[in-house]
C-alpha cells in the first residue's frame, strides 16, 4: 500500500475518533478555566462527583433490595395482587445479583515478577525510607517488569468497595538507567500519588481516577449479562469523571514531582525526568529498530535486550542525538492529551535546570543485589521465547528480499540501468536491508535513471535528510513538483530536517507548509470519501489483478447479492481518487454487517477504499452504481461464513 493510500485509510478510520478527541479537549479546557477561576469550589465539585461515583451503584443496589423486600413482605402477608408481585420479585432478585456481582469484580495483579523483601532487602529498605519521609501507607506488593516505567496502583480487594492492595511496579530498564538517588525521586513521585503528603485531596482524586479507569478496563475484558448494569453506569460515568477531574489530576502531577524531590532533591528529580525521557527516545528510535534489523541477518534471536539496554544506558554521554532529543523534548508544550505536564514545565516547577547529568554513582539495579541477574536473565529468556516465531518469519522474508535485491543489482550492472519500477524497488529494498550509504547510492540511481519518478526523488530526499545532507531539500522539491500529492510528506521531512539543524525560522515555515498540505489532503479526502445522490462517479478502471484483494474479501462473505466498485476523483490533486465499494446483500436481515466491515476495512489496497451497504436508506446507492458502465463486479462466491 503506498504512502498516500496508507495516510488516507488511516485518516478515514480515525476521523471520528479525532473529532471525539477534539470535543473532549474542549471540555477539559473549559474545566481548566473553571478550576482556575474558583479552585476551592471546583475541588468540592470534583469531590462530590467522586462520591456520586461510589454511591450511585450502592444506592441502586439498596433501592432494588428495598423493592424486593417490600414485595416479599407484601406477598407473605397476603396483600392484593400477590401472584403478580411474586412474579415481579424474581427478576428484581436477579437484577440485585447482577449488580452485586458486577461490583465484586476481581482486580488481577500485573503481569510481572513479584519480589519479596528477603530477595532484595536493600530495595525494600529504600522503599521503607521513602514511605517514612512521605508518611504514606504501606506498599503490600512489589513487582518488577520489563518496561521503562514505574507505577503505583491501589486496587480494591473486593471490587468497587472494600480494602485496598497497594502495588508498586518497577521496570527493570528504569533501574538500569537511573542512579539510586534518581530512582528514589521517580519512586517518590509515584508514592506521592498514594501518600498524598502534599495535598491529600488531590492524591485521593488521582487514585479515584485510576480506580475508575482500571474498573472500566476490567469490565471491558469480562463477558456475561450479569455485569451489564455496572458496565452501563461506568461507561457513562468514568469518561465524564476523567474529564471533570483532569485539572486536579494535573495539579497532582506537580505535587507528586515535589514528593519525588522531597526524598532526593529538586535537581535530582529533574535529572531523573530528563534521563528517563532520553532513554525512552533511545529505545524507540535506535535500540528496538536496530534489534529488528538484526532479524534480517541472523536466523534466530541473538540479542539479550535487558543486558544490551544496560550497556547502552551506561553510554548515554556518547549518544550523538542526546542534545537534539533533549532540545526537542523541552520544546514540547503542555497539552490535554495527558495529565502529565510537559517536561519543560515539570522541570521549571521544580525550580531546577534542564540538563543531561552524567551518573556519578552506581545504577539502582544495585538495590536488587543477586536478584538483578536472575530477573534480567528471566526477562531476556522470555523475550527470546516470545520473539522467536516472528524473528524466523522476518528472517525468511528478508532472505527472499536479499535474493531479489541481488538479482536487481546484477541486472543493473549488466544493463547499466533499470526501468523505473525495478530501480525504485531496488532502492526500497536497499533502504530496508542495507546501511544508509548503500541505500542512498541505489536511490540516487533510481532518480537518475527515471528523472520523473516522484517517489524516487522523495525517497532520496528522505534518506539524505536523515543523514542531514542539504541536498535533501532540492530532492524533496523535485518530488513535490512532479507529484503535488507528495508535498504532504515532503514538507514533513523538511520540517524535521530544519528542526534538527536548529534553523527555527525555516522550521516554522516548513511546519506552516506541512499544515497547509494536511488541510488540502483533508479537503481532498472529504471530497473523495463522500457519496451522495449528486456525486460524480466513474467506473473503477482497474484490471483483474488489481481487483483481486477486493474479490477475495467479498467472496468470503455470505448473503452477498450484488457488488459494485466506482471511482470518485477530486480537482485538488491530479490522479488522486477514492474507490467506493457498494454491497447489496441478498437478505438484509441475515447479512453479517460486523463480519463484513471487519474484513473489508483490512483490505490491503493501493488507493483509498470506502465501502457501503446498500440497505434501508442507502438502497439508492445500488441504483446509482448500476448505471455506471463496468461498475458491477461479477463474483464466484463461496458458501462459508466469516466469523467476526
């Protein structure tokens, strides 16, 4: 699937989600203003809402119980209409059981390795010291997992109500990158959410938000009609309470940062924030991509990730991108996507300096003692076991690609050049399999041999841009001139290039161009995705090979009557169009719409593809499409039914 089709398809399926997210951000912004205007009144409002969340299910349960008891007493005393009321009592009792059982949902422990005090006494001594400083409750369970993170959760022992279990989850990669004092600051931050030593109401609100989110997720995972009443309530209450309490939750993040500073110091807490941020960037942009590339050369996993991470984190001072990443992360502004403030705002609030501190003490894995090697080896072995099947598949695919690349290289050497498609395929394979300089050389050949191949110029601009070669800019311009649709990706690459170079004004200009292109593409998508009675449609114009993915998807569905495929273009871009698939079921009642939607939205296709069911108010679509020559797709149908 090409880049534009991928972007278009992603846009199509995320459009509703984006609109919903925008509406949520507007609500949160309004709540922020209200909280700033009257902090105490707003705090009382959130506390009342939290109390409502706890009280509503219980009141509902008590009300149902009262109805059942009153009905039972009335029937036992021979009151009027006793037989009818007796029949009513049974469903009320069933509903009481449903609500009661749903409120007792179990909170499973995290998928991590639980550790005991005797296994790591020094770690538990540190936790005890943090607890003493922050005057917080006991941590009942401590776990270690393989994430670059730390978290404390407070899980009810008996569902919605009852005693709580306080669980601390520590990521081994986190301990591998932080010093002991930095580790204290991070755990102190997490403990601050639980202890509430810097604002008990805020900490309680934070934990209440976490509890409702957790309960929301737990209920999503369970099945059965017994859980329906609480599901209905929580599906409405939890998102609303999340938005309402957002301002207090964000304030609590600052409070938690101060808690982290209280068990270390402000500069150490800020250093820990910076180090974790840079470590995350390294894992996402360097470490894991490099590991995946190893599967192209090695037939089996030959990496011990935890050991490799520890070594990489110890050399942060030599990372060439560290200053660039720090600058980018510090430029990010606080937004409503997360209750966590931006890195820059958090460091400013601590009254500390943003810096990349070099460790002068041992990393916090020393707190684990001998347990460190045991856990590290266990995580590495588990990763290898989980990764092996995918690794084998990636190696086999890469082997085929290497053979194809070798054949194309041989053909290029023999003929002196390749056709446009072959040259671009050769360059794309090199980009995936070979070092950057080899990929650049082959992409240069593709652009030189086929001067009007827009994707080749774009690919060359992307590769040169990654190497910070200024020739990237002329290549990107050339690609955009040949095919204006590529301005979207080209302007994005230009923005990244200028940002990394530190050319602020040019980066802002590129960002403006990028936003303009996003708006143009969104407008084009709106145009080609719409389908109404006035739409100007044409035949799809595809050959049998191009139609094969659509045929395969539709043939797997049962109760399909007629199928049509039409094209809709836009004047905003030449050669930019969408395809509309119209399915008219044999039986509107028997047709499995969910299964059909699941299969159709996963069709791998080179152009934006939209699908419609010509039923009820959409029956006119079938008539409109039937009038277009070549729109109907004759299908050889199978008889099996796809399960959603």
